[in-house]
C-alpha cells in the first residue's frame, strides 16, 4: 500500500483541474435537496411528507435521465450532451423559486432531475480515460473523497442561504450556481474517449452488440444496496438523536461519519489490489446493523465509524469494476445506469427503513438498511458461484497488481 499514487495524480494538471472543478460543481448539487425541503415546509407551508414527494419526483427524474444523458455523451461528446441540461437548469430553478404552489413544484422537480447535469458520470468517465489503468482505483477513490468534502460543505451553505436570505432566494442561487458549474465543465471539456478530438462528436465508431451482462447487472444491484445501507444509517442517526433529545449533535455524528468515509476512501485508493465490491457491501451491511446499539451521542458516533469507513470504498470498487467491464463506446451509458441504480436503491429502501423506524424505533432503521445491503451482497455472492455469471477472467486479472 502506498499514497504516492495520489501525488502522481495531483501532479497531472488535467486531473488536478478536473478534481477542483468537480469539488465546486458538486457543492450546489449536495445543497439542493435540503433547500427543496426547507422551501416546501417554509414558503409553501407544506409538510415533510410533501417534501419527500418532491424529493422522490426529482429522484425518479434523475433515474430516468441519467442513462439517457450517458448515452448522449457516448454518441455526441460531453459538450453537446450537457448543453440541454445547462439550459433547462437555468430556466427551471427560477420558475421553481417563484412558485407558490406545491402542485407545480412536483413536475418541476421531476424535470430538474431529468436534466440534472451529470457531474458524477462525467468525472468518472473522464478519469477512466485520462488515468492509466494502474492508477484508476486511486483516481476513483480520490474522487469519492472530494465528493465527501462537497457533501460536508453543501448542506452547511444551504442552511446559511436559507437563514440569511430565504428558501426561495436560496433555491434561485443554487440553480444559478449549478448553471455556472455546467458552464465550467463546458469550458473544461474533459475527454470522455481515448485518442479522439474532444471538440468533435464521437460518431465514427458506433457501439455494436449488447453491452449489458450479468456481472454488470450485479454491480448495479450492489450500487443500489450501498445506498440502502447509507439511507439506513442516515435516517437512523437522525431518529436516534431525536429519541435521546440530542438533535443538536447531528452535525458532530455526521461529521465523524463523513470523516471516516473520507479516510476509508483514501486508504482504499492506496491499496495495491482491488477488493470485490460484493465483499465490501457485505461488510458495509453487517456493520450498519448494530449501529443502533449506540444509545448516547458518543457511543452512536463510535458505532457509525466502521460503517462510514466502508462507504467510499464500496462505491469506488463498484465504479472501478463497471469501468473495467465496459467498453469506452458504452461506458458513459453504463455510468449513467450506475447513477440510476444508486437512486433506485435509495428510493426503494427508504419506505421500508421509514416503516421500521416508525414501528420499532431508531434502531430499526439501522437494522433494515443493513439487512437489505447484506441480502443483496449474499445474492451477488451466490451469483458469483455460477461460472456463466462471473466477470471475464482477463478483467479480473487486470484488477490485480501487476
């Protein structure tokens, strides 16, 4: 294990610029969900359930749009593919900020999700092209760490905007900032294919034949299971701290959770070999189940550290294998489907986790999220026992140290 790979990546100006752009571009995206919630329960005088419907509409839109935008990147190149998203965001956010009707906000949220600027897919796709195979794991891990940093900053800035101005103003600012992020990537234009002019559409080598395989389907399933564990921990932490009347400590517990994920991502990126995402998801699920044993702020924060430590590595490993098992001609679409898998996993598991918390208490959220992730990991492990369902042997060897 060594950390020299991070220094090597940072020394590459193209990669360094991409990381910096991704950090700033993700901040408004991380802030948007909280701003939407506060906008619904504030100016629109709605309920948290209604805010959840808005969030679900945005998630469904993003789940539908992510593969479509990835396919556009594969066919047209990055610039031409994201221009419609930039225009849509510039129009939809101001309309939403001026909206005085909850009924109007739901379809607007769906369209916002549908045209969401695909920063995640673009960055991972570009890294798979710009970075040598031996550094790809380190690059994806570094990107996960950067995403964690954006996650820490985004919601905090959202709260400042809402409290210092208003939820409507905050929604408008978030939208305009996302437009700036899109224009920044439009100007940067990171490559998404090898040995081609990034200014020209990628239409000279159309993809042939099916690209989906059973191993890829399992990787998408694992991605969804990862979100189930994270949702279980997320909702469980809030519910547990409310039960013990320490809501003010949410920032402290979340901070340790995010910091442990950041450290886990850094260490995974420094490893000399890949770990199967199935094993990582199994460990993530099993460590999520007992977090509810923490009945005080300090014990809850300690129990959540192992779960956090496995978050970034699990998502990184899944992305690493998807990039390896997919040709460049279809990799953008594959990354888009992974984004959809994340969203479906979160949306599908949230109701079950919420019911568990309502029925048995906060600890039920951790158990439900952990059990869903564990069950998916066991299904994937069982599938790997079937020879026809295993990844190509050459791809496995390429993920081992050379």
